[in-house]
C-alpha cells in the first residue's frame, strides 16, 4: 500500500488526519469486509491518482463495521463511499464504484485549493485536467503551466496559448471542456493585457531565447479563426470571427510598434521583423483594408518627421513575400493622398526587388484594374519619382496591352479605361529626353497599329477613348512632320481622360486635410484614443443620409447579355449578383434565339446552369434555371443529353441535382415530341426578310387563284400526319439512364429507392415521347427487361412506377411488335400484375395493375387474340 494511504487506528486519530486537509486533498474511504473487492478497486484508483500526482492526496481507509460513529458522522449509507475533504470541509463524495467521478473530484479539489503545490506536472496532462474543472482563470492556468517563467514575462502566455490550440482539436464542441477552452482564449485575446504582454516580450527578445515557441505562437494566431470556424460553424462566437479577431490582433501590434519605436529611440534593440510577417500574412488572407487602417496608414502618418517610423515601414515591405506584398500595396496605392507617402516607406524597393518591379510596372497597370484614377496617379507618380526607366517599362507594357486586338474583344470597358488612364499618366510624367530613338520608333509603330484597330471597332466608347489615348502618345513622340489630328467626339469618358491629361485627378479626400497633407498624430501615446474616436465617427456616419445628384448618370438596370459566352461568364460570377441574375433571367430567351448555334457552348452552359446555386435568394431562381436548361436541351439535344446523363451517375453530385436532371430530360423530350420540322429555329433561315416577304406574297396569290378555279367535294376528314422530331435523338435521352455499372456511386435498389422511382417515371415519359417510332421497339424491349429486375421491390412507390412504365410500353410500342417479338415478356409481366392484384397491400398499386391488365386485354382483342390475356383476379375483402 502507498505511504499516503493509511488505515485509521482509533476514532480520535481522525482529527489529526483532518488537519492534514489544510495542505492536501484528504480522501476518507469507507469500506467493509463484505464489499472488500469493490473497496480494493477504489483503493487502486486512489493509489493511481497519488502516483500520477494529479493533486496532493492523502487517503484514509475506514472500516464502517468497526467505526460506526465516524460513519454516522458523515451519514454513510452506501458501501463503499469516498468523501473528499479540503481544508477540513467536505468538497464532494462518490457513492459506489464510480472510478471516473472519483478521479475527477480529486483533480478539481487539488487544482482549486492547492495550486501552489502543482508546479511540476506535465503540461498536456494538466490541460486535460483543467478542461474538466470550473472557474479557472488565465492567470491560474499560466501559473500552473509555466511556474518557472516570471509572471510579468509574456513567454508563458504564448506557450499556454499554443497548448490550448493543440488541445482544441481533441475537445468536443458541445462540452464543458470546449466552453472552458473558448473562455480561456477569450481572456487571453480580449480581456486584460495578456496579448500585449506576449507581444512586448517577443519585441524585447533580442537574443531569440524562445524562437520555437514564438514561431508556433504566430502560426496559432493566424490559423485560429479558421480552426474555430471549422469546428464551431454557425455557432462561432462573434468575437472570434476573422474581422473582429484580426482587428484586435492588429490594434495590439500597433501598440507594440509604438513600444518598439520608443525602445529604438533609447538605443535598445527590438524585434520588428516578426510582427511585419504577421501583418503581411493577415493582409494576404483578405483583410488588407483593415491592415491599412490600423497599421500602414498610421506608419505613413508618423514617418513624415520620424526616421525610425520610416525605416520600420520600409522594413515591413522588404520582408514580405510577393503575395503578401501585393495585398499590402493595393490599399496603400488606392488610399494614399499622393505618391510622397508611398515613397516614405517604399524607398527604391522596385529597383532592388524584381517581384516588386513586376507588380508595379506590369500587374497593377495592365492585368488588374481599379475604379479610381488616383490609384494609377499614385503608382506612376511614385515610379517617376525614383526612376524614369520604370516609367518607360510601364509605358511599354501599357501600349502592348492597349493595342492587343485579341484581348480587346474580351476586355471589360472598365479595364480598357484603366489602361487608357495609365497611358495618360505615363505621358504626363515621362521624361522623353531620356528615351533612346529605337524605343521611340518602336512605340510609334505600335501606336499607329493600335489606332487602326480602334478605327475599325464598333463600340463607340472603346473607339473614342482608345483613339484619344493613341493621339496623346503620338503627340508625345512627335518628330518633324509626324502629326495626327483625329476628330474625336468629346463624350463624358473622353472628357475624363482629357482632365487627367491636363493634370487633374480625383482623390479620396476623406483622409486629407485642407492643405493636402494627412494630419499626423504627434503624440504616439494617443493611439488608443484616436482609434476610439475613429470608431465613434464611423458609428455617427451611419446616420447620415447620402445626397443624390440629379445630374449623375445612374447605372443601367436593364443590362442584358448579348452573347452565349457573356451569359456563361455572368452565371459563373459570384461577386456581381445583379449581373448574374440578369444572365439567368435572359438565358432562356437567349438560348432559343440562337437555337442550334448554341451547340459549341452547350456543355459549358449546361454545367453552369446545373450547378448554379441560389446564393443571393433570387426570386424565381429555380423556375428561370429550369426553363433555361430545358431550352438548352431542346436546342442542342445530343450534347445536352450526353452531358446530363453522364452527370446523373457521377460522384459528388447531390440528390437534388440528379432529380433536376430527370425533370429536365423528361420536359425536354415532351417539348421535342410536340414540335414539328416546319417550325424553323431562329437564325436557321438563310434568306433575308425581303425574299421571305416576296415568297409568301407569291404563294398567297397562287393559292387564291387555285381556290377560285377549284370545286371542293365534302369528304371525311383525315387526321393530319405528324413527324416526331424527338425520335432521332431519343436514344441519347433513354439508354444512358439504364446504365448497369457497379461502379456508380448510387444504390438504386436499397437506399436510393426514391431516385429509382423518379428514374422509372422519366424513362416512361421519354418512351412515350417517342411513341410508335421505329426506335420505340428497342426502347420498349430494353425497358421491360429493366423493369423485370426490380419488379419485386419492397417500396410501393417503386412498384407504382413500374406499372406506369409497363402501361407506357403497351401504348408506345406498336401492338404487332408486342404480340410477336415481346410475347414471352408480356405473359410473364401479366402474371406479376395478377399477383399484385391478389396480394399487394397498397390500393393504388392494385388499381394501376387492373388498369394495365385492361389495356393489355384491349390490345389482345385488337390483334384478334381475345382469350390469350384473359384473367380472373381473386375477390379481396375490403
């Protein structure tokens, strides 16, 4: 027996043991000889707890038969019973052999009452214990896990946060342990100064004393919102949403940067690169605007008259990767009042780093586009302030994109205007005296070729703005007699370019003071109050009603796609809901208007429509989407049917999509069966309107003359003949749906019986649409073999569909073929129908079976075989 587990000798000795409960957890274990085996189990639990040091424990074994007074004092009613005593008071008790509850109570009692004696426990084990206890604060947790770290040192906070992140992966969401972990993390991030203390400890750790822990801490902070969102989903606490979480992190980082600046001014070393990398990675996750508001903007303000802040801003840009740097540069170029603010923290970085050079001379000028000219004004102005060669390189890239005829056909107008504006800014700031003649001749040749392209362009705004930009470039490189004066109508867009060329640019003046300079925060210690004031201003600005300018041009709300390609691209856009809804609403009309000309894009359009989701809760979304898919399948039946039937058996396709495919195929087959070859599709006629009018007029004249000279004798009316246009494409709708492949991801015989029934109904409708056609014979024979395999399905819904398909076979397949080539199958199916009538418990199945037998008898009578399919069903009661 362990030295901490003793047997009580006499009654008074209990008081001595109770005094020991002031220093450790005292377990009074009441047992008896008739329950010796169970008592030994409890003894093993206590002994294990003492060995593993989950808490300082003393255990006293009390025989209730010998010491009835003690048992009566603690009101022992069950044997065995364990009573936990802390500081001479009862903490809790366990009746019976509940090992897990006893261990839990011992742990909680030790953690709450004697934390100073728990200093050398393993950290992972201690965290597992803490998640099951209550009322443990962050300071207590820090003391227990990192007792060897001083209380004012933030290294312990980072270590404990890393441990909590690791333990979060193994903690259930809906549990007290999960709630406890979230509460502890909220204390660390938002309550108190724990996060500030951690960042300051990292900033002052010039010797890299705990580099591994701080790197893990950075990773934990960056992935924390994703971990919480993936684990808790819609139940994620609002404070842990990415925007709120990163706002708190960036505000704390800015406070730490102020501390770093103070230390550097006093000549003390500090760590800055660590925080610069965190800032860049937060911006790369899509929160670049928050980074600009809380970090970059304030660094620009303070760098006006402080070299240390300027050096910190430059260092923040230098250490970034290309992806992070792009996220930091976009809002900086977009919101800065002039390029001087950019130069303060960027320096000559485009000259020293090729990736920065590519971003600023190629990607920002030609590949991406922005709606405000001040972006290009800041960009080109900054490049011109550090090197004329960078402006020349930007001009070459812009001219190459401007005169690219193939790209011009698919380019948005906003992108085209962005390129033209870039050319205007380049021409305004370029020093032509430093350009060699070879470059000038090359630019002149490209511009002349580009002007020819724009002269042939049918889009008015594209042509006028492109010609104006070309004229400005030629005027820049004008030599001798070379002069081009184009007659360009001064539209609103051309006037905008003209104002830019004359030196004007509309900046975002919300951040600019009257003298054109951002007001600097002189007192660095007032960062918190400035931030609070900005937040209050934002709250007040929500109550201000925007003023509407009567002369302002309103965007067109009746924009419609003109081409199938535009419609496909619009359906795939997720950032522009209005345009996507317009494409969906007009897709059906556009498809029917183009008719067979849609064939080249049929599969792409079918894919876009089939997997389109109602992300914006659009009215009539399902109706418009289904009508567009039916129109597409009618216009391009072969391509659409091949794609839809293939998707029906594909993996990772949800049930609703498979049901949509069946509905579309059934509706399209019905519409194709009703159409006639005389109904020519739009755009299929090669004659112009005048020829058609002349032809119809001549036909009317001839018809009138014939009617005047013809005597009509009354006769019995004959039914008009009808050519089924669906018959030639019916195999593409029908046979792929009866795919017999064990590799398909759906199990039609068991779990997916509802889908099987809908599939049978669709097959019946498709066969009925090809009724009495030559292909209906093969289709009917294949379908009845398919039905034979599933006729004894346990679900009545499936049996109803089987009877429906059999009735369609009887009416759609020629009767002669039924009696001669399918006689054996029909006889076997008749026996099954009689069995359904006599034994099936579903009334509707019985009714449908009787109807099918009546149809079969009528067909037999019509083929002069009156007694071949006769039957006498049993009379069922009820």
